[in-house]
């Protein structure tokens, strides 16, 4: 089916929907490159909590982005059906 593509707007919207704590850990670890020890020091939490929050953030992002891909697929399918109907009507 080819590579799946999720655009930047969808990613930013999904990240914005994360709870504050999980979003902050996700951004520090996956975007800014901090390690769990550094994140724990910044937020005053344990390393285990940092790892847990990152796991929750990634799991939620996967769910949100999968929903975005599903919505786009439905929109693309509807657009294709409309194009076929218009082409058919044009031939009549």
C-alpha cells in the first residue's frame, strides 16, 4: 500500500492533545534529545516516571495519528467516488 504519510500539521495537532506531563516528557526526549535522567532532574520526578510518561505519550500519539490516517482515507475515498460520478455524468 506504499509508505504511510502523516503530515506535520497532524503530528502537531496530536502532540497538542497530549496531557501536559506526557507532552513535556515526549518533547524533551524525542524532540530535544534529553535522556531520562536529565528529564527526571528537570521535572523533579523519578526516571521510572519519565519512562512511563514517554510510553503513554507514544501510545496516545499512535492512536491519534492512526485515527487521522483513517479519516483521510475516508475523505480520499469519497473524493474518488465523486470524481467518478462527475466523469460519468459528463459522458451522458
